């Protein structure tokens, strides 16, 4: 399968990890929940983990690749106070200031 479309995701957070198994058909995410999140990768999409915190979704169909990347991101979207979560590699998160103390 020749991959033409890519979508890179970055996982930010202490203890947050990802691993791909069975030739890019399964994606396991450790996101601070009591269990691992298991995602089945749709056909025409492959998943690779270069590091435990970098996930690459690749395939020949742009719509499916981007849809699966959005599904992965929706498991733990980036939060605006600390910036933890799953974000696209080129995404910029505008952080909020937080509560002011007197």
C-alpha cells in the first residue's frame, strides 16, 4: 500500500503513551484513565508510532486518514490550561491564564 496522505499526532502529558500492534491495525493509548483505550484502525489506514508520544496515521484516502486522526484526537483533546492531551503536530494551543489569587 502506497501511503499518500499523512496525519501526525503528538501526545502531551505525563505517562501518556501510544503503541501500534498487528501491523498498524490496532492502536492502544494510555491516557491517564483506569484502562487502556483500544482503537481499531479502519481499512485503507495504517498507524505507526515513531516514539511513544508521536503517532502517524497514513493511507491512500485523505478523508479516512483525517477522520481516524480526528477520532484519536477526540479520545483526549488538548486542554487549554496545561496543554495536555492529543493534538496535531502543527496545532497551536492558546493557553488560558487560570485563576488569579488575591
